[in-house]
C-alpha cells in the first residue's frame, strides 16, 4: 500500500528525506531567530498589560480614597461654614441686644432727666405762683384793711395761704390719679 501511494503520487524517498531535513532546518532557524523573539515580545506585552491593569486598579482604589477624602473635606467645610454663620448670628444678636439695652438705658435716663426737669419746673412754677399769690394776698389785705402789714403778719398769712394751696393741690392730684 505504501508502495502504491509512493508510486501514484510520484514521491521519491530521497526528495522526501531532503524535504524533511529542509523543514527541520527551517523550523530550527525560525525557532531560534523568529519564534523566541516573538515569544519574548509577546511576554513583554503581556507583562506590560498586567502591569497597566494593576496600576489602573491601584489608581481606581486611590480615586475612591481621594473622592472619600474630598467628601469628608466638603462635609467638614460645610460644618465649619455653619459654625461660622451661627457664630456670626450670635455675635450680631449680642450686638443688637447690646444696642437695644443701651438705647433703653439712654431712653430711661432721658425720661428720668425729663421728669426731674418737669418736677423742677413745677416746683419753680409753684414757688412763683406762691409768691404771686402771697403778693396778691398781702396787697389785697392791705387794701381791705387800709394798712401795711408787718413782716410777721405777712409771713403768717403767706404760710396759711400756702398750706391751703398745697392741700388743694394734693386733692387735685389724687383726683387726677383716680
């Protein structure tokens, strides 16, 4: 059977052996000069891809960490901003309350001074009225009696008139307060 195949296909054993030797030589040459460098390049690329993948994964982890830090910093900054705003509001409230208290104190002081001035003017007016009344009483008594009163009599009449005036003033103040 092999003989018929060899004869039918025209295979010559010498050429076949030479072809096998040529293929082996070609294979060894390719293996040494082509296959090994190509495998080396492929291994380097594979190592580079693995290294890049590892770097990418590390960067992804770092990115997550940085994003977490960023969120923490933003949260902290917001809290600090709220604290600053709260502090500023408190300070503003204190300043406003201080100004209100000062204004109230000044108003109360001015009111008290005005009341004192009114009382003083009232006393002055009462003294002036008392003097005018005493002068009128003395003048009226002098015209009624036709004589000039002594200083002692004038003082006595004046005191009586002032007592009556004060009593009537107290009664009118009491009625005004009711």
